[in-house]
C-alpha cells in the first residue's frame, strides 16, 4: 500500500481533471480524543466516492449525505469566491456520540470545494519524485501555492492561511530476503512503506514471494549508498552474515535514516559492535543510533511474531513514541534462550 496522502491527492487530481466536483477535507484541530490526527485528509467526489478518512466513518457518512445527495448537489460546487469553510463535529456530548468521537472529542475540518486540478497534479508529481512539499491555502479565496519543504512540519493554521506538509512515502530497506524479511516486508507495505529488499544470495532472492517489493541482487553496502536513506527511511539487516550486514549498517549510520537496526541475539549484536570498533574505527558514540537486538519484547518465537515486534518498534520510532526501559534480561532469556543461536531467520531478536 502506498502513502495514504498520495492516494487521496491522486484521486482528487483525477476527479477534478475529469471535470467532477470534489471536496477535500483536512483535520485542522482536535480537542480531547480524536480518531485521526491533525493534518489527515480525505477526498469526496460528487458521486459519493471517498478516499482517505477524517474519522472512524460517521463523519465521512455525514459529509457524503451533506454534499452528494440530490437535494444538496449544488453544495459541492465552489462558492462564489472559492473560499474554504471550517466545520466542527462533536461540540456537544450528543454530537460526539452520534459521530462516534471517543470521550467527547471534538474535530474541526477545513473543507475545500473543487480544489484546483493543476495544483493537485503539481503536488502529486513532486511527491512521486520523492520531494517533501508545503501546500498553502489562502483562507480568503481558496488559492493554493505549492513549494518545497526543508523539513517535516506539523500543520499550521491562522486567520489567513493553512499550511500542510506532505512527504513522499516512508521507505524501508531490508538486507536479506529470507522468511523473516517476507513477513516484515508485508507488514511494512500495509503500513504505507515503500519496501526494497537487497540480497546478493540467489538462493534467497530467487524464492522471494511478496509482490510490490523491489528486490535487488547488489551488494548491501552499495545498495545503501544508492538508496540514499533520509529522515523518512529505515535500514534493517536480517542476514546474520557480517560480510553482508556490517558494511551496509556502517553506510546507513552515515545517513539520516530514522531507524537503523540488525536482527540477532544480544551476544551477536555485542560482537558486531566490537567488530565495528576494532576494524572500522567506530566508537560507542558513533554506534548509538544502531539498534540491536531489534524489536519490542512480545515473547516472539517465530518469524511472523518477530516481524510484528520489529515493525512495532519501527512505527514507535517513526511516530516519536518513547520506548519503555529495557525489560528484565533474565525474563527474556528464560522465554527465548533456546533460540539464541539458531541459524538464519530463526534467531530470536532479544536473547544473548
């Protein structure tokens, strides 16, 4: 699955280019609990098609009824001056209950009527090219401007203007095309990551079965250089082979990747760090960003369970969620000690 924002913007572009009326809704403020974060977008076509979401479904139903029923068909057409409108949901407890907002939450949306097809096309093209972009909306007349962004930023809104930052897809580079890689790649795809797998070993690469993943046979360290990891990228080594993993991880550590890690036991990860210090002029400080053993402890013992634990940690880091202090090592060892030195993808993430 691709980045949801790109999917919404592409659908809006296509609807408008085909001459259909359409509405773009953006979550601009929330109070209390809310189903979708600030900056979330959805698109609504005049015939009732919806892409994206701003709630758990009830607000989408209300917008469909309000702007696509025959009696309200004209409401979806742009207003005289093209100005967008603000609308709030869940102001009262009854409304919150009716629209499925949790704990009395309140949600405010900005509704843009008939967004400009050319500007949507410009934005989609930039995102498809891997660029981070600001989309600015003049609240007086709905005029939109698009410009490159230097860094991710939260949505901002004032009396004159709304600015939302859209980025390209998050990317995941996996070193190793084994069974664990297949499970992890599948989960990453469903979480909106673009996934690349690198493995020069034909016996592993030739058996790859996950569609939608770019599979390369180049050497991992060269692949990392060509991949150009940025702040929306993660690099994960899964082969347990130092000749493949170590150099790739060293290249990743010189990048802006938000997550860099390697599978293996505590003992194996300690040995990797020692190798890097002894042979590659690394220090404890330069290796601080290298994660290992990777994953959040969930008692995982099989490749799919280990993939769940790794994907959970990747998403926690991506979303800025502080991870809990390290769990009691003795408890982890007791749970998984038998797997500490199994070969290949069966090696547990947490033992040593």
